[in-house]
């Protein structure tokens, strides 16, 4: 059960990272990903993580858990990118935050 939640939450963060990297205003990469690639990865990652979370929780709880993880990931990416000194620190914080959520939730 822990492994499923951990994989689902890492998939949420990875898909949010792909969507963030497709923006022209993103600060982590010198050039943005193509929008169809970034948002396609977000859609596929979201669907996969929702299916994984639905195996661990009932439907409404899985959707609420996924939505909270997406909001936290996007807040970290948007607010953390300009303020954390290293680009890799944003990704490390995101991975660590999703690990903590999997352990606690």
C-alpha cells in the first residue's frame, strides 16, 4: 500500500513538473517543453496516479488526495522556483514532500 501511494504521488509531482516546464515563464530550464508534450504528460500522469490512488482509497477520497497533491506540487514549483537557490533543489523538495505525504497519509 505504501509503495502504491508513493509511486502515485511521485507521478503527480512529475506530471506537474512537466506541465510547469511547458510554460514560457518557467525558471528551471533554459527552454520550455512543447505545450502538447507537457500537458499530455500531465494528463497521462494524472490519470495514472488517480488509478493508483483509487486502488488504495475509495473514489472521492482518491480524487481529493490527488487534487491536494497537485495543488501542493504547483505551489512548490511556482513559488519555490524563484526563491530556492538551486534548480535541483525545487525537484528535491518536491520529491521529499511527496515522500512525506506518502508516509503520513
